[in-house]
């Protein structure tokens, strides 16, 4: 194959995973990773922790600077302005150019703005990039009466938590009638609502942003909501989702929808040009129940490793396994494995248990034959390996219940919620759940199973 | 709550000021009787003669007293040394004993009041501050803000605290006479517990135990949703209070050897020193039991417990150094160096100290059985070097004084020979590991940032690889700080404990090592 020049735009999880695996499989390839955002790969997922003084910037970088040299991965910090696909050349904002043999687009996302009046005012922003973090830190370092967060999703709640750390009162506008309506069923959403409100957050469900009002200096002064209320504030966080960061690629020969159109091998419409991570839009959903856009951390990683594999081996089609995800709403951890619908679906039975303290819950969706489709748990931890297997092998709900003790991933000495869950399941469905109780000896010496 | 926290802080600061000021509020008047009382019989006559000029004089500060003592005593010793009359040189340092005997001041006349105003206020203020601070905070914020804190992120407060601690340890180990006024105020407690006088070590033990207890309260509040943290904190507080502090004193009261039943060689580096062995052997059944107990811990306790639970059973559940690190030091854990370089240094240093301790002890034992003929002075020299460099400078001054600079486990990570021994067992023959939860890791780095041992936990977690590292003390904080529930400390079958070929769950297209 010789030594082709692989150029990757984007040093996020997808681009970097690709570069690392390519190096592992191909000693000779020349690899260049470009990003305008930061010189080194960092974990976007940790932005909030830097803001809250729980980490420093350097801690967000999973590899020490020497790593790149050692693996001969060239890093370049610059913004790509345009690409001439015919000439296989990138043009940087500085005017400089760079040629590639293979181009991998891993440009990620950007916050979605929906054209609200006043959305360009100072103090109105999303949270996606290092620069977003810096402006948010600068603006909120001054005392302010209130901040408004728009958008009931994961980034919205992270921003609310960040502002709470700074002791800034927060009004949280959620257009839908519940938080994260796309994913959370009613019961879980109510649990989370309570928890959000316990943190003194003014949560407004079913309320939209209408307009942002400026002060004399061009900074935000207040917002007006769909109910006509004016809420004075010094900061507006826009967290109404993200869109693929592909605007600089539009109006070229590259096929673009929401993101860069790719097939299951990440090939775009232009030869030798590939797209992975948040910016890729699959022509066909990559798996049952999956979306055409995969905008989470681990899918970016899987895209990167699969594409790199394809350059070093006989190419395969990308095929994600059982869906999983996790998040955290203030102190409440969320995990999910498999498929759980936020709305009731005919033919699907849900088993739901909530702890009396209202901070822990468990839901299991079963198909018509009583086989497990997925679980959604709040406030405690479940073992990925266990549920991946249970769902893949289509265990019956009863079997999952019987083995649940092995599926719990909470730290040692934690309340054994699974016993309560088993009891509740038995009350609900009948049957006999005999969970294997550990003897004292087993507990003491940690002898498992 | 803020008000109470403020009051707590004020009480704490006042207590610290009183504690720091007391040594300056004493004066000294030496009499011949004191010299007769405090000095060993063989040196009595000579010292009584040398110190003649001091009798009846009044010294207004510890420094003035010690200077006078040195100027009267040192020339005699120097002369002997110059003549190489080594056996006549007085190696004992009577400075502390004489200062304590000769001193006068508030701490001696009103020990209880001084105790209440210094250590008492510090404890009360500390407890109030922690209860008000952590009692109301939301647990979601338990780990936030450490890098915005001057104390916890090497700011001015951190520098001051580190300097104060280093100063305290330097004085404690090498200039204890300056602490004698503080020792007076704990004299009544020592008398009550052991029936004997208090030494600087008694003062230190008391302060140490209280510090662990007060900051243990903080841990329990900070981790109020975390049973593992609460239990292990209760455990270290218990072992420190009962085993390290009370039982040894009571043993002395009962005329038995001072012994800490949970201290294990080679951390307890003088366990095999000749005078120790002599003490054990000459103290009847209990003494013999202590000797056998100590040896059993080394040859059976460490391997067996570490096999089942990992080194954490000792390092973060029992050990006194670990106890201090996990309570007082908790706020500094993120300052540990995570770089690969630091890991390389760590391995050389800690195994170096282990080798040194083993060689030293080996020589000591050979020496003991060959009745001191074989190696003569060599072991003594080694003992004093080890005691100075490792026992005092490294474990004490650096180990604790450097909390605000390099994190709370500098000693445990780079120096402790017992940790090295436990670590070897943990790495090669143990059921303990930190399991990672499939593909859930988002590489955020919270785990690595807050690992006090400087382990790059994320490097393993993001590959789906179990964490099996000799240095991991099983504090469980990585698991607690991880926002995605990825990490779990577990004891389980040895099979599959070490992943040579970790695979992250989730990608069905290919199977490859991440
Ligand atoms: C605050 C926050 C929290 C999140 N938390 C989670 C979570 O908990 N779990 C989870 O699964 N996911 C989370 N995500 C989503 C996750 O971070 C993304 O899915 C992931 O980072 C996408 O990776 P990527 O490699 O596709 O792109 P990115 O990480 O976005 O990297 C793309 C890079 O390309 C650069 N770039 C783009 N265009 C150009 C150009 N023209 N020239 C030069 N450089 C360019 C960008 O500046 C950027 O640095 C979170 C996202 C945010 C913003
Ligand atoms: S804290 Fe958890 S999610 Fe973050 S890097 Fe560590 S293991 Fe991964
Ligand atoms: S790896 Fe985790 S449990 Fe081990 S020392 Fe580090 S933080 Fe503690």
C-alpha cells in the first residue's frame, strides 16, 4: 500500500481512535490530525468538571503529550476553511494548504440554535467546545441575578449543575412536558424533576424560549418565554441539541444531509473521503432501533476503530451491538441497556420499581413472550456485561430477576436494591424468584457465585 | 449553616494560634535536682557538673535555655569526639527532658485550660466546620471545587499549611525541646492512661488520633451515600484510636512493653532491632506473644489477607499512615502526579526502600545471633541512617508535610516498604481487582484525577481493562467519583482477573484490543 497520507479533521474521540488504531495496524502510514479547537485530544465529556473545579484542563487529556510523537501521529492546530476534493487538498483559514491521500472527516457537532430573536447577544451560548467553556467561565465569573437554560436534555442539565456550583440561581426551560422526553418514561422523568427541584432549580416544563432581550451594551438582560413571562437573567445557555458540524462542507460535491452521508463502511459520496463520529449520517440506520446519527462518545470510538480496521484488514460493515448509554442528573446516575420506550407501546410490558426514597428506580421492558428487551435504571449501577448477554440471549424476565444479584454493579456494602426489585417483580408477575443468597462465608471471602 | 461554619473556622484558627503560641510562653529555671532526676546514672555526675552555671538562672525562652544548655554541654562532647574517645561521648540528648523539667508557664500551671483553648478549640472548630460544610452540601457536589481552592490547589493557603506541617515535623523529630510546653498540657492525660510522663510522642499520638477522628467525621459526611467509604473510615479511626493510641499506653500502665498490634514490619522497621527483641523476650508470655504475633502478620497475615482482599485491607482500613492520608489528606488526593515518569520513579523508589529495609533487618538479625561480633557498628550506622532518612524525613516530613504539594500518599506511594510488599502480593497473587463496566467509560478522567496513588485509572477503564496495580490502596474514590458507574472494587476469582486482551462491549463488527 505504500505510505499513504491519512488526514483526519477533528481530534475528538472518533478521529483520535481512528488514528491510534490505524497506527497499530499500519506502521508506514503518514498520519496527520487537525483540529482548530485544541492542540491535544481532550474529553469533551469532562467540560463540566473543569468548570466546577473538579478537574483541571490537563486532566481532560487522556494521553500525555509525548504519546503523539511516540506513535508518529502529527498534530496540527488550525481551522480548515474548505476542501478541494478534486485536488485532494485542504485549505486552512490561514490560506495554507495540505494534501491528503485519504481524508477522514471527524468534525463532531455544534450546538443547535433555532433562530430566536437575540440569540447572538453576549451571554447567550451553547456548551460544546473548549471555547464555549472559556466564555461561560468568563461570563459567569461575575455575580448575576439568574441564568436561564433552554432545552431539557443532557447538556442542559449539565449546565444547570455547573451554574449551581457557582451558586447562580437557574431557571430551566423545557419545551416538553417532561425532562428528556425522548428517552425517559413518565415515572423516571418525575423522579428526576423532583431531584432537579431539590437543587433549588426553577424547572419550567412545557415552556419555550420566545425571545432574548438585550441591555444597552448588547448583553442579555432577560428572556421572554412562550407564556409571555419575562425572566431577567445575565446568561442564557442554549442546550436544544446538537447538529453535525458540517457547514464548511456544504455546496461541494460531498453529499450532505444533516451530516456527511456515509454507508456502513463510512464511505462518503467522494472517493477516499470518509466520515465518522457525530458528523456522520448513515444512509441506513446501522442497526435495529438505531438512529442515522450516532452522537455519543462510545459510538464515535466504535466508528473510529472500525474504519481503522477496514484500512488494515478486509473491510467489514459497521455493526453496533446492543444499545447502551449512561448519564448523570446531579447526583442521580442513569444507565440503560437495550431498548426501553419512553412511551407505552402495545405488545410491550414494562416492569417498574421505584425505591421509597424516590432516588432509585428500575425498569425492564419485556416483549410479548416475556423476553427482556431492555432496562433503564436510575440511582444505582448495573453490569453492562450481564445485561448485554441477557438481552442478546433473550432471557425471560424471570431469569433476569433470578440472576439480578450478579447484574448489580454498585460498590461493596451498598443497599442490595436487587432484593427489593426481585420481591416487587414477584408481587407483580407471580412466579417464584429464588435468588442465590450468599452465605456469610461467601460474603466474607468474596467468593463469587 | 454558613454562620456555624464561620464560627467553626474562627474557633479552629484561634485554637491553632494558641497551640502555636504556647511554646513561646514559657520560661525555664534549672536546678541540680532536675539534672539528677532526668539524666541516666552514668552521665549524672558529669552533667550535673557541666550544667552548674545554669542553676538558678532564669531563661525567658526555650531558645535561650537550649542555647545555654548547648554552650555548657557541647564543648565537652566535642572534645571527646576530637579525641576519638567514642565510648565516653554522651550520645543521649537530654535537651527535651531537661527543658520539660525546667520549664514554667501557663501550659504547666493550667494544663487543662491550655488544652481546651488549643487542641480543644481546634477539635471543636473542626467538627463544627465540617458538619456545617458537608452536612448541608449536596452529594453531587462532593468532589467539586478542589481546583478552585487555595488550600487544596497549591495556593497560598496550601503553601502555608505545607510549610507549617513540615516545620512541625522538623521540630518534632530533631528539636523536640521546643515542644515541651505543649507536652505539659497533655501530661495529665498521659498520667491517666499510662501512669507515666508524657513525651513528645504522646503529644504527637494524641494530636494524630484526634486529627484522624475529626477528619473522619468529614469523610462520613462527605460520603454519606457511600457505605464503603464510611465503613473504611470508621475502621481507620478505630484502629488508630484503639490499637495505635490507647492499647500501647495501657500496656505501659500494666508494665508491659509498648506495642502497636497492627503495625507490621517493614513499616515497623525497628521490630527486629536487638533492643526490641530483648524487650519481647524479657517480658514473659505477653512479650513472646507480641514477637510471634508480629512475625505471623508478616508471613501469614499480609499474604493471606492480601490474597482475599487486596492491599486495601491494610492501607485504607487499618494503617495509621493510611488513616491520616485518607482523612486529613483526603482534600489533597488530586495533587498526586499521574505521569508515566512518576510511575517509573515510584517503582524504583518504593522497591529500593523495601530492599534497604530487608537488608538492614537481615544484617540486624545476623548480628543478633552472632552476638554483635560480626558486623559491629555497621548495623547501628544503618539503623540511624534509616531512622533519619526513611523513618523521620521521608515518612514524617515528606509523607505528611507534602500533602498540600504532592498529594496525600507520597510516603505510601514512593516510600513505604510494607506497601511495596503488600503491592507485590496484590499484583501477583490476589483476588482483588477494579472491574470496569463494559463500554460505559466516557474517558472523562475523573478517576485518574482523584486517584491518590497517581494511577491513570482512565487508561485502563477506557479499554475495558481491569485495574490490577500493585500501588492501588483500594480507597474506592475512583469508583465514587466516576460519573458513569464504570468502576467497582471487587474480590473475585483469579481467573480472568488480568485482561491481556480487553474487549469493550458494544461493537459487533470487529473484535480488537482498544
Ligand atoms: C458537554 C458535553 C457533554 C457530553 N457528555 C457525553 C456523555 O456523557 N456521554 C456521551 O456518550 N457523550 C457525551 N457527549 C457527546 C460526545 O462528547 C460527542 O458525541 C463526541 O465528543 C463526538 O466526538 P467526535 O470525535 O465525533 O467529535 P468532536 O469531539 O466534536 O471533535 C471534532 C473536532 O473537530 C474539530 N473541527 C471541526 N471542524 C473543523 C474544521 N473545519 N477545522 C479544524 N477542526 C475542526 C472540532 O473543533 C473538534 O475539536 C457530550 C458532549 C458535550 C458537548
Ligand atoms: S471516571 Fe469513569 S467514565 Fe470517567 S474516565 Fe474514569 S472510568 Fe471512565
Ligand atoms: S485506583 Fe481507585 S481505589 Fe485504587 S488507589 Fe486509585 S482511586 Fe483508590
